[in-house]
């Protein structure tokens, strides 16, 4: 069984060494983007430069439809034989939204709330970025179910930085 690991930037190297992911998704502000770390093939590293904001007018580089299209395509290209690492600066908002999106796409429609509750159970600090979720809900044709799923779990516990969170790909979320 494979998994998605969500981490803050500070735990990327540890996660690569410990879990040996084949794919990695980086969601950082453009000015803080990292190079592909050792242990990850360059073609298996998606780097999305976007700010962590909840409204497009609040930043120069807010999440947008193109980011979500790339994220969904990358998630679909991952064969899940080995883990995927998804990270942002703190492992709380952008990376949790990306993991939620990948899981919603993999499990298909009508699992959105179940996936959100599973995310909350494994990551009390998770506060998925609402713009990423909104754009994904539209791209995946979920008619608001992804948004409602995230809203059903509320904001996560306030922490400066998240921990390494394992989200297994299994029939039981």
C-alpha cells in the first residue's frame, strides 16, 4: 500500500530519507521555490509557485486554475507504487489542500466529506487552502462537495508548523 506524505519544508529531507517517495509536489511562494532534492527525479517533481492566500486579490501569485490543472495532472501521472511527498512552507494549508485534491480525484465523487474527515483525524493542524479547493471542486465537477467537505472540518489547530502526516491510499480512508 502506498501513501501521500504531507510535510512542512523543514521535514522534506527527513521524509525523503525515511519513506523514499517517487514523486514530490512543492507548493511555495515563487521567491522561496526550491530545487529538486536528491532522491527525487526532476521529472517527478512538480513545483508550483503560489502564495498561501484565501482570496485572489490578496497576493501577486494567488492559487489559480492553472495550478490546480497541473496538480491534478501530476497526481494522475503518479502510479502510487511508491509514496508521494507533498509539502509547502508549514505543511498546513497549500500542501494539505493539494493532498485533499489528489485524494478526492483518486477516490472519485461523493467521498469528499469522508476524505476531509480522514485528513482531520490524521492532521489536527490541517487547514486546506480554500482557493485551491475551490478551483479543484470546479475542475473536478464536484458541485461544491469539496468545499463543503473542508468546511465541515473547520480550521485546524493553530501551530507554527505541521508534522509529517501519512495519508494512506487504501479502501478505508
